C-alpha cells in the first residue's frame, strides 16, 4: 500500500481524493516536479527545488509550504513510511479548489500532492531506443513544468504506436526542440555535441543541465545550440536525457539506424560521467 501526501495529510494513495473543482483537473492550472531517489536518497534535489519554485512563480501560485525545508521533510517522511528503495517522487501543485471560473479564485489554497513511484525496469532501453519525429504542437511556455501535457501525451502515444520510445518535436523551421518527456542531443559529423538552448521552447531538464555541467568539468563541451532536421539525419550519435531514464542512447530515427545502429562512443562516455556523478551523491 502506497502512502501519499495530500494537503497536509498522509494517507493511502487509493483513499486520497481531490475535488472535481480542482483547477488542475479543470484548467491544467498547476505545475509538477519529478525527483529520482536511489537507496532512499534524493538525486539532484537542489535543481528540482529551484525549478519547482520557478514554475510556481511563472504561473503566479504562492509557495504553498511553510518553508523550503518543509518540502524536504514531507519527502523524507514519505520515503520513511513507504518501502520503495529506488524510484521517483511526484509532486504536484495546482491553484486549488474553486467554483469553475477562468479567473484566479480570490480565496483558494493550492492543492498539494506528493506521491512515490517505484523505479521501473529500464534495462531493455539501455541498448538504445528509437525515436520518431513530429511537429511541436505545444504552447509558447514549454519552460514551465506545467501539468498541461496533452500534446506530450499524444506525441508519446504516437511514438509508442509506431514502435518507438519517444517522439522528438520540430519547430516551424524544422529545428528539433525536445522530446515529449526528455531533452534531445546529437553528436554531429564534426564531433560537436548539441542540444537546444534554454528558452521558452523547451523544459530546462535537470538531467540536461546537470549533464552539461558535469561534462564541462571533464572538458567535454556540449553546445547549447539548436540542431536542424538535416543535422539530425546526418548525425553520428544521438541521445536523450530525463530524470526517469538518465542519459539514454538513441540508435534509430524514423525507423532508420543512426550509422551502424550501435551506441556511439561519446554517448557511452557521457552515460558513464553522468552515472558517476549520481553515484557520488549517494555517498
Ligand atoms: N522535457 C520534457 C517535456 C519533459 O517532460 C521532461 C521530463 N520531465 C524533460 C524534458 C526532462 O527533464 P528532467 O531531466 O528534469 O526530467
């Protein structure tokens, strides 16, 4: 039985309830965060905390906890109560419960939900995944980790129905923005590692940002520069990043192998560097 946290109470997830007037339900008026834990220790916590505060600020919801520490205390409690050793903390905050009206309610309190999910077995993905390309149909504030995920859901389902793990989305100029649940990277013919720059077209992935930082320390430069469809088709290697999968090799695009279809050397090195960085947080 999983115990979750909802609006100040710890209770079995199956018994937790939210009103039909929750603004997250009715207007996607909320934000969320996903944090990985290993051996019950949180990974990259500070970056998730900063992004959480930023998302709230951008959609004008006041920080709903007594202090920054309170969030960590709630998560620690959930980790203690629940048996999962490895998995993910899911945190969602909506503008609250109020009679349906697009305008912000004057007196509502945010609805706050925290819940844990066990780590799925991802070993079948580590050999490399296939991606499919789609148009980016999302809004102009993809930098906010909003619960409004319909285009992402449809994109991910489209990928799945076409035997792919992920869909990478293209803007009008045919530059790749990001995946539906991950950030996108290539290694170009000239050996340059590229990913879309941080702006309103992508989510500033914690894994993306961390990888760029730790690679730089090892003297590996990742250029924050958008790459085109043409560059993707001619790339040497590709990979994607997210909290749930870390750094994951991409070996096929639109059903065509990238080079030999094997994991590229630069990708292998970056996977190693990133995993080492995570491991050091467990000491
Ligand atoms: N882009 C999108 C659209 C996502 O949903 C995610 C996963 N939350 C990411 C990128 C990767 O972000 P992170 O590394 O913080 O999980």
